[in-house]
C-alpha cells in the first residue's frame, strides 16, 4: 500500500497521524471541527474582546465589534446582552441579546444595534452597555462594550 503524502507532511510538522486523520475526515477531538481537508494547527485558547463605538441617533443603527485574539480550530460561542447606562432601553435603543458563533478560523463578528431617533433635546451623548458572558471555546478578556449615541443629525463628509 502506498503512503499518503499528507501523513508524511504532517509528520514533518509534528502532527500525529490520528490528529491529521481527524482533521481531514472531520471526526474526533478539537481539530475535528476544522474545515475538512484543511490542516489546523491548534494554537492557544483564544480570548474574546469587545470594542467601544458610537453612532448618531438619526442613523438608527450602530454596531460593536467582537474579536478573538487568534483563530481557533473549533467553534467559539459567546452570549451578549444590552443594559442601560445613561441611555434607556425602549426610548433610546432597542434591547438586544443573542449569541455570536465564530466558525473555525473566524476572528471577528459584529453585534448590530438599533437606535431610536427622536426629536427631544437631550444630552449630547448617551451610552448603553453590551455585556459578553457564557463563552465556550474561548475565554472572555473584555466583557464590556460601550455604545455611545450622539444626539443630532448624521454629518456626511463632503
């Protein structure tokens, strides 16, 4: 029987035949979740961070970026939910919660946020929090993102 060249290459890289087979066939431990036919060299467990950002209330939407520190060979999942700070749910923004799922190799996702435009004279800025919790396949390094809502109209660059 002829030797599989993938096993020979994997051996030079220090990858065992069992890990390579699981990766190529899509069965087995953590590398099994890697895309079939692709080698995945599991690195350290990724950490999750969320950024702070802002948007004009007149735009009606905003988003916060969630990132993994490094790609994973497995699926990573994290829950998010919003909470009031100086902005009020139902008046300034729409309550949001859900799960972000990072496929193997993916390192960034965005949480869409809906803002309520209004005609009230308010503070020039209001904020609400987006909290991360219940991660699987990664640790949470920064669990708090702040969304700033700017009062006024969107100014187009010109």
